[in-house]
């Protein structure tokens, strides 16, 4: 499916029910990898819970009668805000200590600061605003699926941010688009609305550097289908998931599975373009 230059991830099938299967696929992959993995087990277990909460929120948006999102979060806030409580409860129960404490504080706060937090994030997305980012991903994805342009967000322009919502890339992935393609095309996946867009293969997703000598790729035998894509001009990096090597990978989840590679990147002086939802 191609709509105005951005694309929803499940390209095969193209049917509506495949869209809602997006969340099931992420959850199944997270459950599977949480069992397999030793190094990232806790992160993946938490992420699986978070995905379940996001999927539930997405389903309730999708099945809401006589309602479609306006694209303006302030207008849609009365529908979105109630789900924040469910999300906070899950994080308070399953999250890592610092996030769990923050969730508990927000749940018991006397004044409701969450609407402001949500609107702040919407206008100016940041990877450190965990709760708003987690809650608004399903909302923004539903906007994309219903073709509702987001309002009140700055679109930065250029191809290094999402053409639909202006969000920064969470990861890149390689995927064969034509049956005869040998090495695959590269796409970036948006950290805000979870749609993807095409991006040139040998270019830094952070600053646009094109000189091959400035671009480094780092892999470990443990993660054959995941690599660090680092740039020596801006010192930023992003993780790339190679679906031509492992077709059943779910880029969002496998990106977290490959958390040990982030440690390596940080130790070598690189900063991630966008932290993922488990803070790595
Ligand atoms: Zn986006
Ligand atoms: Zn760069």
C-alpha cells in the first residue's frame, strides 16, 4: 500500500484485517524472543506487555462507533486520555523500576498533568517522553491508516523524518521489494506513527552524510540480521534490521532484541537517533 509517499508496514496482503494483525505480529514476536533471549529477556518481556496495552488501545479506537479521529489531538483528547490510565497501570506493574515509579506517581497525582504531557509530545515529539510516545503510537498509526493528516505537528521536511507525521526514524530495515531484488531496499520506520518510508541505502539517517568512508556498519555473529548503522560525521546511529536475512523478524521487536549492540555503539561514542520504548 502506498499513500502519499509513506507506507504502512504490512505490505503483503493489503487487506484491512492485516493492518490490525500488525499488533498481533509484534506481540507474538516479542513473546517468542523473550523466551529465546538471555541478554534482552527483561526488556522484551516488558515490551510484550506494553504492546498488548497498545494493541488494546488501537482496537478500541478502531472499533469505536460513529467516530473517526480528527487528526488534532486536542480535539481527540477525550477519547485518547482515558487509555492512559490502563497504560500507566501496566507500566506500574511490569515496567523497570524507574518507569514503574513514575507511572505510580502519575496514577496517584492530584492534578491531571497527562493531557499537557500528551499535547507537548504531539507538538514536539521526544524519545524521553515515554508515556506519551507509547500511547500516541497507536493513535498516530490509526490516523495513518484512516488517511487523516495529523494537525498541530511541525513537518520538518526532507526525507530523514516521516513524510506522514514528521517523526524521527526508530530504525531502518532492508526488505526485498521485488522477487528478483538481491540485496533489498532500505526503509525507515517512524517512531511516532509506526509507518515506514523509503530511504536511500548508503546515507546517514541522522544527517544525510553520503560519503561511504564516513559510514560504518557493525555486526555481531550473535545477531546476524541486525546491524548498527553509524555515522562519523554526526556521530549518530540507528539499528538496521535485515529482513532479507530473516524474513520473520518484526523490526520493532527485533530492534529491542538487539539491545546488546546499542551498548557497543554507546561505548564507541555514538548516540542513537531515537531511543526505543524500553529506553535503549
Ligand atoms: Zn510518522
Ligand atoms: Zn550522520
